[in-house]
C-alpha cells in the first residue's frame, strides 16, 4: 500500500492504478528522493510528469509545495490522481492535465517552475523527448531542478548535447534518479 510519507497529509493511504502500466515509486525511494529535495520543495511550483497515482506530486504538496501540476494521459491513472487529491484535500493546490507529457508542457503558465519530476516508461526515449521539449519552455531556467526516474543502465550522455548538466545521480537496486539543470 502506498502512502504519503511526511508533511500535512502524512500517513494517508493513496490509491494506485491497477495493472502493470504504472510502476509506483516505492516508499523507500520516495523518502530518499524527498530527503534530497527537502530544501527545494517548500513554497515551490512542482511538476509531476507521467504522474501515475500522483503520489510524487501529492508528497510535494504535503511537504509544502504551493502548487503541483499532475500530467498524465491514462484514464485509470487520472482517476486515481483525482481520488487521491480529494482524499488528501489538495485539489486547491493541484492542476491536473490529461495530455501527452510533451504537449502538456505548453499548458503550464508559470514564470518559473522549481522542480520537474518525471517517471516515464523505461527504455522508450521519453526522457530525451521531454528534456528536448523542456529546452524551449519559458518556465525552465538554470534554477529549475529536473529529476528523471529511469532504469539503472540508462546512459544520460545525450543530456549535455541538449544543454543540461547532471548535478547528481542516486542509484537504487533496479533504477535511478538523475538530477539535471540547464548548464
């Protein structure tokens, strides 16, 4: 069972879509991620791409993000996001966009986004496609932290060619988080 780890919605259970289309980030990995981000989240504008259940964006709101965007295309996952937002009472700080991840970026009307988290399907090149799209977004600057959850063996050498610098990599048993910023 997934739950909110810390903050105002701490310990509340979250629903996850059934089936194998989404891979919810485990509580341990989520906790490690938010320990790394603890100073970046309070007061932030947070974007959760390929949101799945919405657990990452909800965790961000619970820990003080002022607003979170949830971008997801699959109907079962969207249903979970809406249920989880209602259960945690975070609808007023959430914007849910049902669209392809790259297309949805044009729906974000912010001067600046602090954190962009994405957990795309592994091994399909989605990470590169989204990084390419983010290059042209007015809300992404050299202060924006982009985090990609990807399979452990994924090589991010292409990121430098797109103008990004890898700030940190955190490797787990089966996957990793790559932290990037515009160079």
